[in-house]
């Protein structure tokens, strides 16, 4: 897994990147009550707003961590947004994407670096 300074995680799976938010981010948000996911098949650029997530505390935008195409979304989150609180780094992933420029992954932290970052 790789981690961004925006508290997102990325995990390679079958040649694509799975993207979600970290446990730390989910804890900061509090109880998630709404998730709006992007459309499958759209092309996004790094830092584009792609997901809207609302909790009892705040609303946040989740940004595209890299350039690429959204290939799949986790539609289970639409019906059950509290999954984000239950398993943010597992079953509550937001979307999968094909990356246009794999070198963009080089700027992200490993788990030890992320723990130090939030420390």
C-alpha cells in the first residue's frame, strides 16, 4: 500500500490501483452518512475532485491521487456509507483506476512513512 498526504491509500490489484481513505481519515471524519462516487469510465487528472463524502461532522472531497481512468466504483458504499467507518482500508474502497503515468506513484509514502506523517 502507498499513502498520500491527503490521507488516501492506494493498493495495486490486477494491474489497477484501488483507492480509499485511511483509518486515520475515517476516524477524523466521524460517522459517514453519505458517499457520492464518480462515474465509471471517466478520465481524471491528479487532484480532481472525484468523491464526495459526508459525515455527521463535515463534508469532504476525495481527490484523484494520480492521472488515469476510473474503471470501477464500490457501489456498496452508496447504500451503506458507514462501511467507511467499519473497514476504511479494506472493503470500503472508493474506486479502481488505470493509471496513466506510473511514475506518479513514486511521490507517495509507504506505511511507515505515513505513520510518521500522522504521528
